[in-house]
């Protein structure tokens, strides 16, 4: 059963909707996984905007890391994206 505060809140929202002529949609707050996914996409897009001229500077280190990690390139890149988000 709803408390009085919740009922009052819903009544106030309904009143506001009528006054402004707009129906509001209840949207849940984003979950942590949604936030991380969005940040990962942003980071991936930003990575594509980095100049290719930096590749030679990091290529040797990346090859060494790839060989030493035992991970696939996709797994290693996923970890790098996660690290850039968590920094």
C-alpha cells in the first residue's frame, strides 16, 4: 500500500501534467552497467579520433604487452578501454 507522501507526489505530478498539457514518462535511473557501457562507447569513439601518427610510438610496447599477456587483441583492448574509464 502506498504511503501518503507517495500518493501526494503522484497527485502533484498528475496536476502538473494537466496544467502543462504534457504526460511525463517515469524513467529509472541508469544502472552502473549502463553507465560503464556508455563510457566505454565514448572512449572507443575518442580512441578512433587519436592520430595514427602515435602508433609507431606505442607499437613495440603494445606488441610486448600482447605477447606477455596471453590475451587476444580484443581482450587486451577491452582491458585498455576499461582502464581508461576507471582512471
